[in-house]
C-alpha cells in the first residue's frame, strides 16, 4: 500500500511486485498478489480493468473516473462528476455495490500519432 501511496499512475500487479521486491528481495509474487486482492476486497484499493491487458491498481481516496487508451493502455484519472442512478425498477432485486465509469479512446499522445 505504501508503494501505491507514493506512486503516480496506475501500476499493474507485476510492476508493484517488482518495486516491492527491489526494496525487500524476500517478498514473493504470491504475497504481493494476495495482498492486492485483499486490499481490493477491503475497499482500500481499486482495480481498474483494462480489456485485454493486465489490470491496473489505484489507491482509493479522491473520487474520480478513469480514461483508458486503446492504443498504449495508459490509464489516466478523470475528474469526478455524478453519474445518474438507474431507475430502481430497472434494477429489480439487484443491490448495486459500486459503479465504475471508464472512458476509452486515444490518450493525447496517441491521438497526435493517429492524426498525422
């Protein structure tokens, strides 16, 4: 969790393991992955699902949405705004735990390459 607090961006589990392992070579990949899973379950860390790529992790805190680049897979924060709630009758007996809004497209860097 300390790594995520001090890291800007949205690292993968493999990137987190590499960084933690550099600081403590005794750390194992399984422990790192299990800790991430437990932090997500506890609501302290959010996993940002990136289609076809490794999930990215983000420390829960300031509310924000995400933008995922289709080309490079970069994940960026997008300022929060309230999303309309679905009509309760459309949910039936479902209980919503959370809603993640993820924008997809080309980041500024990839958009410049595309427009050339």
